[in-house]
C-alpha cells in the first residue's frame, strides 16, 4: 500500500528500535501504529535539527529530530 | 435515557459527526484537543443522548484530555459506544477500537472520511470487518453528510444483539494471568466478568489512570501482581497481539479498486506551507493577513459604521424619547451617557472581533494549526516548550480562557503549567476595543502596525517568561512532540460560521452582563460622592480612587485620574476599560472620546498605557481558568500580582526611555 502523497523519490527508513525512547514518546508512537520494523517515509527535515515529517500507514506525522535519530538506532 | 458515547482518535471528524447527528452543536476543529470537556447532545427526533468525548489515541492517557475519556468509561457505562475512525488510517484507529471492544458494551464502528479511502483506490469489506471485530460497521463521510442516515438508524435500533466483548488471542502468560485476576475480582469484589477482564488487561497494559483507580478501590488481585506483570513486559505482548490481529483483519478486508484518482491537494499545499525555510514566513504572512482583515480591510469600516449609528441616531432618539416621557434627569443620564454610550461603545468593536474569530476558525478547520505547531517547534524548543504550546497561545488571541483550556493537549504537566502562565500575555480580543480607541486617536495612519506591535510585544514577553520558568522549574530539553498533520479541508462555511459564533457569542453575552454591570457601577461611582449625587465628577468616588493612585502611574505618563479608575475596572473584563472611560469622560460614544484624549495623552504615553493594558492583571474569567487548570488558587494569585508588576516595569521603562528621545 503506497502512500499517495509520498512519491517514491522520498527516502524510506526502517525503525530499528524503540527501547531508548522515554515511555511517553514510545507509548504515543505505539498508538500511531509505529513499531520496530515500521517503514517511515521521510518527507521533510527542518534545518537546525528541527522536526522531521514522516509518513507511515497513510498518516503524516511530525516528530523531533532526536526521536527520529533514536528510532533509526542512533546512527 | 439511552446514552451513546462518541469515542475516537483525533482528526477523525468526530465532532463534525456529532454536529450532524445531534440538534445542539459542539465545537468543530481540525486540531486535537478541541473538545476539552465531554459535550452532550441529543440525536434529532429522539431521546438518545450523545456524549462527545475528547479525541484520544489510546485509553492509556498521556494528556489531560485523554484522562477525561478514560475516567468516563471507569465511572459511567454508556449503552452504546460509537467509535469514529478515519478510514484511511484504519490500522492505528483500530488500536483504540480494540480497547473499546474489550470493554464489552455494544459498539458501532464508523469508518468516517470514507471518500479519502476510495480515492486512494482501496475499499474495505464491511462484513468482514464486522465479523472479525464483532460489532456493527458503517461507512460515513460526515463532512459531505453521506452514510449518516444509515448510521442514525443503527444508533436508534431498539433491538440490539447482546454484546460479547472481543477476546483477543493473547499469549499464554497474559491470558492465564487475566483469567486468574478475573476469577478473583468477580469472586471477591463483585465486579462483572466483562468489566473485570477489561480492567485487568488495561492494568497489565500499564494504563496509569486504571492503575490509580484499581489502587484506590483496593483491588488486590491486580495490585499484588503489578511487579510480576511489568517484569514479563505484558504491555509489549498485549501491543504486539493487538497489532498482529489488526494487520490480519485489515488484510482480509482490503479490496483494491481499479481506479485511483487522488487530487493530492494536501501534498501540493504542504510543499509551501511546511517548507523548511519558507514555512515561517508563510506563518507570519498568514497572521499578518488575519490582522489586516480584522483591522484594516473589513473589521474597522464595519465598526465605524456601527459606531456612527449608535452614537448618532440611536443615542439621540433614546434621549428624546426619555425626555418626552418625563424621565428623571439622573436616570436619563444613566441610560444615555452610561449604558448606551458605555455598552454601545464596546459593542461597536463586535465586527473586528468577529472577523478575527472567523479567521481563527478558518485556520482551525482547514488543518493549518497542526502545521503552525510544526514550523514553530524549533523556536519553541529554545524556551523549553514545544510547538504544541503555540496553538493555545494563538487561540489565546481570541480569548485567554479558551487558550488555557486548549493547553490540555500538552503531555508534560510542567510544560502545561508554563503555557497556562504565559497565556494571559497573548493579547485577547477583549483588549481590542481599548487599542482601537487609542490607535484611532493617536496613530490614525499606522493602526494595523501599532496593534500588531502590541501583539508581538505580548508574544515576546510570553517567550521571555517561558524561558525564565524553564530555568526555574528545571524543565528538561526532551519533551514529547509528536504532531499529526491532518489532510487539508476546504473550510466549510457553516462550520466556520458556527465556530465564529461559538467564540463570539461570549462577547455579546458579556456585553449584556458583566460589561453592562461594570458600566453601571462605574457610572454610579463617578456620579456619586461622599456628599451624595455630585455634579462635578472630580468630587466623585471614582475620582477619589483615581487621585490616590495617580502618583504611582505618573512615571508612565498618565496625568489624569480617569484612565486609572478605568484600569481598575478592567479586571472585571478587559472590554470594560473602554466603556468605563467613555462613562467617566461623560461622552456619547467613541468619536468624542477620541477628541478629548488629545489633551490628556501624548502618543508616547498613549502607547505606554496600551502596553500596560496588554500585560497587566488577567481578567476574572482567565484567573478562574488558571485556578481550575492548575488546581490551585496560588497560581491565579501569582498571575495577578506578577503580571501587574511586569506591566508596570515595562510601561514605565518604555515611557522613561521614550521621553529621552522624544
């Protein structure tokens, strides 16, 4: 199921881990259906390590850069 | 009376659906946290009551909003739960649905915004969904009013199959533990097996509100095993089971359509609106446009016309009428110079306020507010808040009280407290009448710019204070900031009209109550003195109070007692300041007041008094909101004192500095 507004040109990343997140953030991401293995399409990154817009399961979500990095396993 | 509880994720069109189903309306906004309290409505032509609960992501509450919904389920048992979902985001919506289905009351699942799903080339087999989930499923589009008749029939159905709670195949350790707990709870605490089961699963899933409830009730079968549950990570096992179940169900129900035609308006708009660099200028531009509309293009001309009508024909006619029926001069003066001039003077600002409210409603309904939170997040991070705090502040431009209530979507209690405390610095619409009065008198050519400068000064003070609080309260950098960006909607005229009226009716009502009372009070104070009725206002009570305070206000350029007495009445409601001034200067409406001002203020001192009015003590309604949201009178008292002090220091500072140059 490909997102309509996420053209194939956007980079797609995979969630590696969620254990290093604080409980509240992990819980909220869980209730949005995000878990290790979820494919995130990175639509936009804001400068100065500002928020990152991702799309997953037909929904568009803004998260903070630090959380985004943590999801990727801190790379 | 049968009760239907309306439950669902944010951004599912829940409130629109509520409005379509019920006679009375609630408030519609495309931003989570709009439904700040549960709202009641009655289904048209029936006895059924619908409870509109705040939009929630899960029954385990992170925000105050979500706690409202969970507490409702813990304390009331609705006859039916209408679970509204966004059809295009069914996977994550069902995570909440499963929790609701486990609760065991009959559930009707509405797949709302079904058009968006069809457009993306997908269709769900409703029978498969209904079979797997064990509840009725209906497809709707509340915004276009499709599928509503069927949904209503479903809700009104007299005969309903007895509901069986959904039983998910949890792994052995979890299901065994649930079974043990349920047996004990039913035997020793007389809970129904159905409720006990739901409670046990929620408890194991670390639902904080449920855990508190269970602890309060002393339900030992659960509390004694808490450590064991958590050690085995029952919450993760529960989550994984649910997600697997949902993915399987959706796969089974999905049917692909051949046609897929997506206009993709959202993506096109977002290319500009959430642009990394242009996002902020777009944000500023939108607000500039909003102020131009309210103060230059639409609002002000209408206000002027209304003023001409009220201070001209209406006032004269009333005066003549009262003279002809032989009214006492004292009473005639009260009505004409007090009530008509004072209350009318405030009412003339209605057009400006309504235009501003309409603009805010458009932004809310279109889905822009979530984008505003996103583009401002990086800046808000600097002061220890997140972009979500920006929305309450923007709503605060309309009214600080609603702003403070909408801070409930913020997850961390400390951040919520800071947002509540800085909200009163947002220049609410009630302060507009007095700005307009001074701006027309002293800055006729730069009205929008001067008013905008006040708004920005308010924002700057709010940001500085937030930074200070961040340091005082030791708020850590990391905070939950996850914001959903809903699809854009073309704003619907009736929703905008409803939202505008909902926000604005408070103003009209205030004109009839507190502003009216304040005006009469100040008229009495300025016409009565220690010796009874006074002919010279300088001997009145109002003058005495003002005179005593005058030395304190001299350093910021105030040389007459009248503005000071007016400022004191502003704590009742900010609109009262202008009506008080009109009454105390004994004039018939704003036009003549503007002329009198010329001799009393310089442009500099006029600006200083506006700055003071912007910042000083919040009105009673706001103080009450601060008290109820922080749960303590102390914070309300603190706001009253600290804001007044800050206002004084800044206003005196500007005057003294300005006096050096001008």
